[in-house]
C-alpha cells in the first residue's frame, strides 16, 4: 500500500496546529489564573511574548537572513504598521485579561462572535457589503452566544466585556490589515510580520503596563520562573509558524474545519484540566446554534471565493471563444482577404493568449497568502 506523503504531512501540520493552538490557550490560562501559577499580569505576559517574538524575528531576518525585510518607509510604517500594531496589542491585552475572570470554555464560546465582529467592521470600513444571507447568519451566531451566556453558571460581566472588546479589536485589526497593507501592495510572511509588528506592539503595551501593572508588581510577591515564561513564549512563537505551514498546505475549507474541531477539543480539555470550568446543557445548545451560523458563514465565504475563481477563469475562455467565432466568420464572409485574415488571426491570437497568461500569472486572491500578522481566522496567537 502506497503512503501519500504530502497528505500525511498535511494532516501532521494540522495536528501540530490544533495541539499548539489549544496548548497556548490552556498554558496562558494556567499561568494567569490565581488558582494555579498565580501570575495575574496579562499585559506583562503579552509583553514577554511580543519581546521574545520580536527578538527571534530580528535574529532570523538580520542575522540568519531567512527572510528579507520589505521596503519600509516612514509613511508606510506610520499609516500601516502603527495602527495595526495598536489594535493587535489591544486585542491581546483584552483577550488575556479575560482569562482572569471567565473560563476557557466560555471564552471559546464567545469567540464564535468573531465572524460577526469582522463582518460589522468590514461593512463599516467599506470592504464588504451588507448582505441579507450573511446578516441572518450573524444574527443566528449572536442568538447562540446570548443563549450560551445565559447558561453560563459563573457568568462574569467584566470578563465578558474584556473578551468581546478584544474580539472587536482583533476584527478591526484584520480589516485594517486588509485595507492598509493591500493598498500599499505589501505582503508579509509570519517572520516579517513579527519583525515589524511585535516591537511596535511591545511599545504600545508598555503604556498600560506602566500605569496598571507595574505598581502592583512592585508591592506583590510574584514568582518569576524563567523556564515557565520561556516555554510559554516559545509555544506562542511555534504556533505562528505552524499557522504558516498549515496555510501553505491546505485550503480555506480545511483550515476552517480544523478551527471548529480545535474549539470543541479545547472546550472539552478545559473542563478536564480546570475542574471549576463547568459546562451546562444551555451552554452546549447556545454554542451549537452559534456554530451553525459560523459554519454557514464559512460556507458562504468559500462559495464566494470559488465563484470569483470561476468567473476569473471563464473570462479568458470567453475571449478565446469570441476570437474563434470572429475568425470563423471572417473566413466565411471575406474569403479573398487572406492577408487581412492572417493579420487579424495573429492579432486576435495574441490578445487572448496574453490575457490568459496574465490571468495565470497574477494571483486571483493576493490576500490568500498574506499573513494577517499571522488570521483572517488564523492570526498571530499569544492567547
């Protein structure tokens, strides 16, 4: 029996992504929770991640020359990198702070709002249009999340507000990444993304850290275990690279299915690792309803991409057919003008051929390989 090595590698990368993604979230919860490692400083933890990722990215770009930096100007940095980094830092700050107040399982259920937030931000920024079918899906997701929240035993308003705010900050970052970077024609892989974004995010996080966490850290007896924080930051960095591997070997459908599978696994694992995270029947019903909306949303998005691909591929074909019909009709109606036919034939042939080559050479979706500082749905993960 022949083993399909590319297929095995694809499933291996998906498995690594699911394990790392779940592991980083559970690890962060364990580090931040007062009941376990008891390091209740989410901004500090995020700054450690950003500092470590930025240092590794700098080493890979400047020393090992693994990736080449893009042509960065002051204008691009100030109008693109700085605002994206600001919202990225905010999403990580709010998202990690939520671990202090609510369970991992409930956080994953709230994350079902991500498509809703992204769609709303895209409509507001003008990158997407308000469609009835998508709006109904978003309504279904919202109703499911409300039901799931109602069924949460340990519901905490502060934690929920932090998480939802982080979700909307991340959605705005994704939309800004699409608008600003694509407008400038920049494509960033995970290494160059970290190279530019991580240091800037670190600077943004320093301001709230100085006023909110630094005074508390000075008066509290904190335990700083180097290996705990080093391994935690290393897992977050490895997750970003695993996302790059998954994007390179799979399609949008596979990635979205893997994300849904990861969420269910994470919810189940969190109840085992953290016994205080109890799940009610209403939680499951609400999350299932929300998940139906998310699945339908993913289906519509994939359908739109395929429709765009088909329309793009059919355009050169139509040009070729029109040219053949034109050539055939000219052969019938103007049989004596052979020279004229030859000239028209060569001209007609070059036109469609060049259009076809251009269509094949130019990627249909330039953002498909663009690292949105890691996901549209797959992003740089430190939480």
